[in-house]
């Protein structure tokens, strides 16, 4: 029988062997102004986190989750899927995450799409995270400081 630790160790080995370095940069919202005309700014919170991840293009069979999300207009053919360790926090409390691929990171910066993160777990312990990522067209978020 396969245990959680066996599965986590095996998946981590595969992700580390074939994956690429991924930089996670967390941003939180900061507000300025009065109650009625406040502006939300994004400021970096904490330090960068480096993990290994495997990136795949979206697509596949017409019965796949990717295809269903594309039919709903929530994904495009330019989006990608990212698989990383399940212990990595991909759901900030208040803010967003910018992802850089490679070390040093390439010119493309990514963000997690509105579809969010799908976490696969066994017995309440997270094995891996799958998220859909999209290129930030100008390399940064609006109102990023």
C-alpha cells in the first residue's frame, strides 16, 4: 500500500528532476486616500520563495478540465499549467503572487488565473498543487509599487 510519505517523496523527486526553478513573489494590498476615493496599491510582502515546478501547456482531450475551462472562456491556449509541491502556499490571504520562471527568471512574469489553485490531498495532507498561470503582458500588476 502506498503511503502519503511515499507518494510525496516520489512526486517531489520527479518535480525536482524535470522541473524548472520558480520564483514566487508575494504582494499584498495597501490602501491610500479617504474612505470614498481610496486607491489600492500592491506592495511586495516578505521575501521571494524559490521552488521547483513543472509547466505544461493547457489543452488535451476535449473531456479534460483544461478544455472545459477554455470552453467557458476562463482559459486561453496561451495559458499554462504549473505543478509544484503541495506544501507551497499559493493562496495569499490578501494579495496576489507573481511568478518568475527560471534562474535568473526570464523576461516573462506570470500570475495565477482566476481559476485558482487545485490542491490534491490524501488524508488531509497536501500532495501537490496545480494552478493555471498566465503571462503578465507588461511584466507587473496595475498599481504595483
